[in-house]
């Protein structure tokens, strides 16, 4: 702390008064300065008392010269006072205040000056001594259990009477703790405009020389610096012996039986470095404090081996701890951390320490899918030890450290090497004795070592994150106050080197921004307890609130209009090979665009807009080469295309869509039937007798449909009944059907043609190789009968036909209910020969013709358009006929 004489010298340099410079410059001692000071104050007081007052002052002020001199001297005196305020850290501009506020600021400055002088004089005289640090422990034990009854909505899966466990907490703090930042040789830099720069002076275990290289942004400003050990971390490979199972894993000794080394001097630090260099595994942990510092600082570093535990006082050895890089960056020594995300950044920022070859037990527990990832859980399952984590929020600035804090800091690393060995074996066991899981943990730990420390930076919208989390609704005045108070808190925290929570906690800041108190006392009432810096800077904080209240209130506009979403149905097949996203010929504005081949054209063409207005004239030249000639009716086709596009844009009702699709479906069915008939003709066997084609297609198709709809037994019964009755009458009733007109009849006729075309393959042959012609004879007889009977007979036949159709429909329904599929039976429209002599047939020549087909080979006759296996089914159908019997051929 500076002496009073040094303060006087510094104050003399800042004074702008020539008289003050002469008096203070000639006198050095305090007594001479006080004597001269009192004499000057007496003379100044006499001069002030000699000024005119009352009515005489008003008379003097009537002269412009007197008023001008008074104003000049007033501004000069206020300027000198403002300089004194800056020196005493009194915030505010006295020149812009009202006379009452100026007097209050002057009293505040005088009190601060006299308090400081009194304190310095007492300390110089030996009356005042530095206060001793008093350790205070707060303990909360045996809290009453809380019974919760969950009967509300959303609590159906919770227990009704859930008794929470007992809660115990211990908080160790101290009074009158000196600020460690004052003793730092390199002052803390809290400025946001300068990025963090590594302070590493040497680089042990390096593969590349030390180089602190900056990184620039687009404007050329430095935004960060490269990691000094980035190249070494990229080239690092896990040693092969680290990927093998640990054969002998011994439980560590108790902490009472293990030696503890407390390192707080440079000599002890060098001795500890030599001992640590002989170890193969090091367990490392860091204790940090960030409540009374803006960036925070590292207080302790714990390092443990299998034989000793070391605790390094990082506050005392802050500028000497960098020599530990010899062991921390050695790739042959594995460093064991637990949750090293922040530890790596703190070691870089405060102690210039970097880590190579790290194993993070947190990452290992995550790879093994443990239920919990904390260090207390790992120590419980591996060591069966329950550690006390109540000192996690202790104030680690306390010196000397209490025994409870030393024991807590020591237990974090004492058992960590044993946990590392057990985790290594478990990872190999989980990977089926393969090191891929273990190698992955090392790789993720190496990525953590590449992290670089970055200073916290706020923007104009940083306060919105806190505002969203609070779930409150502010107007524009409250948001303005929140933003300005947030900026003020950041500025004060950086200047005073205090944390945000110490300057003004978040909940207090939200309370002030929500209430917008008019008076200073209202700001203090929003804070309980009142932060010291809020009381010290109450006036600027009050000015922010008053300025926020002066903002015009803007009513938020809530958009109540409902936006209708239009869903566009895409009919494009993006999986098709014909689809091309660059094909723009379907667009109207692309079709008629001219091509500017040459500006020296023979004629001019005018580009006309869609509305018909003439836009501009462009010199064009017709192309001499073209791929396709335009047809004569090209314009008509273009008009038709445009009309069709307009029709597509129209919204049609479902019924009109159905009517529009009927002709297309009918055409597709006819084309499919014709294609199937053409395919079947290629495989059809040529009959020996000539078939009479004079019979109409409708009659032939009817007989074929009846044959396919009955089983073999029904066909035999039918033929026996027909033989007993009149042959002509039976043929007429079974074959004659009056065709109906309309689109449905065409559809049915196409299906009948398909059935009739398949029947030719299943037609049985006689023993002499000729096909049966009974069906054709019946058809011819039916034609003769129709021609003789005339219209009267045709009506009666139509009535009989309707009755027979009803009976067939009933039979079809019966077949469907019984589960029979009539289409699976093979039959023919030809009558079956009952007198066939099976004794004359040589069945040995069938070559497996009577072999039973597999169930999967029978398929329905109609499968839509997918009749790819129809030809194969026809070959199978031949096996069930006598077309291959050629032994008795004469």
C-alpha cells in the first residue's frame, strides 16, 4: 500500500492548478504540506466571504463582465473537483448535476478521502493491523423428511407417499480473506476485446518448436491463438502396453497410511517434479474458485501416484507451476482425470499447463453405459467407499487450508489410479478382449486435451437467453432496462474483477427490470440482501431505470390472422430415369423464348408479354440449323396443350374425375386382352379338323365361361342330363345368349375372349390326334335353330337364358362360400368322351405327365397386368391333358 507521501506526489502530478503545483512541488513532508494547505484554504475562504451577497450580488450580476468571470471560475473549479473524483473512484459527472446533487457528491468524496487517510495513517503508526482470517463452518443436519402426495395431473407414475432422504450440508468459508489477485505478478486481463494468449515460455516433450500463432477473422483482427501442443496431440498414439489388461490390480492403501506432500514453495516444487517423472500413472484433479473473480482462478492442483499424494498451492506457485509440463506432456505417462472438460481450460489459463496422453474416467463410464457417471458412483462400485461431497462448494482461497478441505481434495485422486485399472479391464471385457472400446476412450480424452480457453464475451442479445429461461413477459421498457442493466453488470464485473452473481444476481436483475422503481430506495428493495456493488453504484443504476421509464411504450402487435397453407400435390416421379430437373420445356415462359444468335439480323421480332403489350424489339436471326421441323398444325397443338394445362388447374369433383377415367381404363383393358390373346396364339396347338368360325364370339365365350365355372363332376352330370334330353334344345339353352349393348358388355366380352383363348391349350385330343368338335357342332346347330324359330322363339330362349343365369349365379355364390375356386379347375367347352378306353393307353409314355404339380405353381387366371408367368402355367396345364399321348396314333 502506498504511503501518504507517495499519494501526495501522485496527486501533485494530476493537479492543473499552477499555485498547487508550486506549493506541492516545493514541499515533500506532510507537515509542510499541511501548513501550506491550511494557509491556502484560509485565503480562499476569505476571498469567498468577500464576494457580494444578497441585493448587491444581483446588482453586480447585471454587469456582463462580472457574470462572465464568475462562470469561467465556476467551470474551472468544477473541473478540478471532477479530477479529484476520478482519482477517488467517485462515479458521476458533477458538472451536469443539480446543485443539491453536486453537494451530495462533494460530501461523499470528502468522506472517502478522509477514511482512506485515516486508515493509512493508522497503519503507518502501527495502530491498525491486517485482520486474521476466521474460518466459519455452516452445518445443516437432519432436515425433517418431506412427504409428498402426488395426486395432480401428470403424476400418475409417482409414489403417493414418497419420503425423501435426510439432507445434510456443510459450507466452509472465512471472513476477511485477502484477494489473491493482488499478489499475482501478471495482472488479470478481463477485457473482452483481447483474446486469451498462451503464456508458455518453453515447450518440453515437443515434436514441433514452440510457436504462438494467432488466428485472424475476415477483418484482420486476432480472434484466438493456436494450441501450443496441437501437433503433438494429433500425432499421439496410445502405447500398446496401455491397451492390454492389467494383470495385478491391488487395492490402494488408506489415506492415513499414504504420505502426503504439501507443495507451496519453488524448492518443494522441483523435488516433487523429480519424483513424479519416475511414475507411470498420475491421477490429477483441480480445485477452482469463481465467486470473487470474473474469470476465476485455480486454487489447488492434486496429483497422486501409487505411493504418495501431492497437493500444490496454485495461488502461491502460480508463476512457477509451468515446469510440471515435463510430466503432464510426456506421452509415456498416462494422466488420469475425471470430467476434465473444465480442468483442461483452467490449467491452460492460470498455470500454462497442457496435457498429452490422458485417460478420462468419465468417458470410460459413459462407454460402459453406467447408470451414473460421477466419481462418487465409481468409487462406490469399485472401492466400496462413500465420499463426502459437501465441501465441493467450499471457498478454496482460505489459507492455511483446514484439515477437512485437505482430506476432501486428497480423496479425489487417491483412489483414481485403482479405478483406472479396473475400468481398463472392464472395457477390454466388454469389447470381447478387443481394444476398440479402450482406444475410443483414449481418443475422446485426447480431443478434450485439444480444447482452448476462450474468454466470455457478451453481445447485445446475450440478455435474451436469461429472459427466455425466466419465462416472463416484458414490454419494450422492461426489455430496455434488462439490456442496459445487463451491460452495466458486465462492465462493473470486469472492472472490479468480480463475478456476475456477486455484482447482481440474475433473479434480482429480473426483479428490477420488471418493477422499474422510480426511486433509489425501490432498487434496494428489490435486492435482498443488497449486494455491496449495487449500493456503491446506486446512482448510475438509478439513471438506467429512469431512462427506461422515459422510453415510449410500444404495444405489442399480435397477429391473429390465420395463414392458410396450400399443399401442392406433386405428380412427378423422381425415381424415374426420364425425370430431369433441368428440363424447363414444360414451362410456358420458357417455350417461346427467342435465341439471340446474331445481332446483325435480317428482321426484327418483338417480344410480347402475356398481357399483349409490346415490350421491346430485338434483332433476331432465324437459325439455319434445327433438329426438328415444326409441323403444320404446331400452333393448334400448342393451343391444345395450353387448354389442357388450364384444365389441370381446375378443381374437378370426384364424379367427373371418375367419368373422365372410364375411357382410359376401358382402353387399357382392351389393349391388355389383345396382347394376351396374341401371346397365346403363339403357343396354341393346331387342331386336325377345321373349326367353323361362323359362330358368334358371344356364344362361344358363354360356353367357355360355363365350362370354367364348373368342376369335372358337375360337367359329367351335365353331359348325362343333356344326352337324355333333346340334343337341340339342350344346345340352345346352354349356348344362346342375347348380347347386351353398352360399355359393360365390351368389358365382359374382353374377359371372355381371354378365357376362350386359354381354353384352346387345354382342349383334349382324340386317340387319333384330332380334336373334339362337339362344341363347334353345337354352335352350328344353335345357329340353325335360331334362324328357323324367329323372333318368338328368341324371346322364349331369352327367358330361359335368364333363369339359367340365375342358377349359375347361385352356384357361384355357393362355390365362394364353400371356399372353392372355380377358376383353378381345368375344363374345356368340348364334351368329355365317356366311352374313352383307358386300357388302350400306354401310361409309361407320359413321362411324368400325371405328376402332381406344386401348390405354388397354380395361379389365378386373371392377375391384372402382371401375367409374366402365364406361358409357364400353360406348359403345366398340358400335363393334365392327353395331348402328349401319341402311342395309339394310327
